[in-house]
C-alpha cells in the first residue's frame, strides 16, 4: 500500500479544523473490518476534539458485541429516536469507511444525501470507488480498511497514539478480512503493523476465540445442514454453490452473522476454485462469492450480478427467485469457464 503524502496532508487539513461534527458510516451487514476501522477512527478523531458519531445501516454480527465502543454505534434500521438523522444533518464531515459507493448503504444513503454541504471522505480498500467523495483514500492493494487506518495513524500521529483498545479493534479487522492471514496482500508492512499491535498488549488467542469461537448452537447445526444438504458442485467440481431460504434460516434460529464464513468452506476442497452463497432476504437474494488463485470473482460479480469487490472476494444481489438465481449462476459459471476464467 502506497500512502501518498499529498493524501495524508489533505486529510490532515480536514481534521485539524477546530471541533467538527463528524459522522462515520460503514456498509450494510458490517463486519469486523467495518466495525474495527470505524471505532478506531472515531477514537482518534475524538482525541482531536471532534464530535463523532458512528452509524451502520443494520445490525452487526453478535460475535462482535465485545468490541470496545460498539455500544455507541447507531444502527440506522432500528434507530427509532432519529439520532442518526440528526447527526447526519449536523455533520460538517462524513467519513465513509470500508465501502466504495453510497449504494452499499441502502436506505441510509438517502439520509446522507440530504446533507449537501458536508465534505465526504472515503477510506477504503475496494476496487472502483464511486464519484461521490471529496477526498479519496482508496487502496485496493490493502488487506483491510483497518490496515489503512493503522497506516493513517502512523503517518499523522505515529503509532504511539494507538492504545491497547484501539489495537484490539484494528486486529479484529485485519484478522477477519485476511481470513486469518490466508488471503492476498500479506505484505511485510502488514506483519510489522501486527507486531506493533502485539506490543500494545493484545492477546491474539483471546481475540480469535471471541470472534470465531462464540457462535450459537443453532449456527453450528445450520452449518452442518448447509454443507450436507445444500452444497452443490458444477463444472467438474471447479465451482460450488450453497443457498439458504428464509424458512431454512428460521428453522435454525438464524441471527445476523450466522452465515459468516460459509461461502469459504467449499474452497477447502482441492478442485474447487470458486464458491457462491445465496442468502434469501425479504426483497432480494444476497450473493457472496469467493475464489482462490487467479479466478476473479470481482469480474464475475460485475458481469453477472451487478456487484463487485475484490479479486478473490466479491458480492452482489439478485432480485428474482432463488430458483432463477441459481439457474442464472449455473449458466454464468458455464460461460465464465468457456471464456477461460475458471
């Protein structure tokens, strides 16, 4: 990741202003990287004297409940008191973390659009950022937004500004977005950052257990059901897919975050190079895509599901039935393979 001085100086000019009202927003279905980067960035901005509000479109996974400061995050979907709308209306700056376009915010994007004077700052690592930002700090070659936030703190204030609590938040985002250091962009700089976080006193086994070993019994049984009954392969075993309907999720008392990681499991099979997970929601089907090696699911998502993401991790949506979605996926995989991409 190549952080340019002109970018950090432009950011410094914004946050050096006296007492700004700053809103930090992250994407729908916020994950460890979204929450970890938002809470860390909020902490450092409050230290500069700013009034900071963190907002997410919907609930974060329950296994992140332990993270320091998470109780201050406003969940837009259940915000009956209107705190999010008031904070956005009063905002001098809106910092957008871990997403590349306002459409990732669903209904929250309309409320953000109502404030036409706040400066919008993007801090993100996804490909192809949208045009709606006044300052872009976009680094698709970064493993996570948490690593970008770490690098910004290092450039603006030095790593001595990172407390143990902040280090825990940053490590959660780095750990989850790299799949426990199994994905791309595992650079020497990233591991040097992790070493610094360890020096702050974080306990990696405890963080790992808090995130990955805190699921419900229902989630464990749901995972067994999905793998045994719903996983299918095609293209001579090179691609796989799984699906869950709403009644299937209710059967196992599904909670937000319970399907986290399901899409990765078929990639543990030697021949499988691409995996898809189709999760039914009330108005659409959420499509999660993962791959390994040179199979580009960002390309696949953009071409077939009006989505995008990273080369080995992407997503999109489908607005037809589950049966039609799966049929479309099967046809698309066949075409993708015929074009030499699989």
